């Protein structure tokens, strides 16, 4: 059931890309803020801590594209495995037209 839930989530995410992008932006912003808090506790001023955290973390666009590409690859990979499994199941049936291949 976990696979089905994951697949439904990913398909929904594909069609609700703006919502997913907003959630990813929030997640990335949260990581940067936490790192800035750590830097501020080490003695830097808030503005400098935020600047360094953004520099250390890198570009948001790069991470967003990376995550989207991974999701697409995972979704396609799982879809392909499901197709292969379905064909194997159909081929194992006694009256299957796939038995000829």
C-alpha cells in the first residue's frame, strides 16, 4: 500500500507543481534559516549569518531542479517496474496472449 500511496502523491505533485514548488521553497528557506541561527550563535551578526548561510547552501534554483528531476526519474522508474511486473503476471496466466512471445 505504501507504493500506491507514494505513486498517488507523486502523480498529484506532478499536476500540482506550484504547490510542491512552494513547499520546497519553504523547506529550503527553513534550512537556510536554521544554518543562519547556528552561525549567529557562533558570534556573527544576523545579516552576515544569513548571507553566509545562503552562500553555503547554494542556489535554490539548483536544488529545486535537482529535486524535480529526481522525482521524475523515480516516478518513471516505478512506472516501468509496474509495467514489467504486470506483463510478467499476464504472461504467467494460462490463456495469456503474451505466452506467444
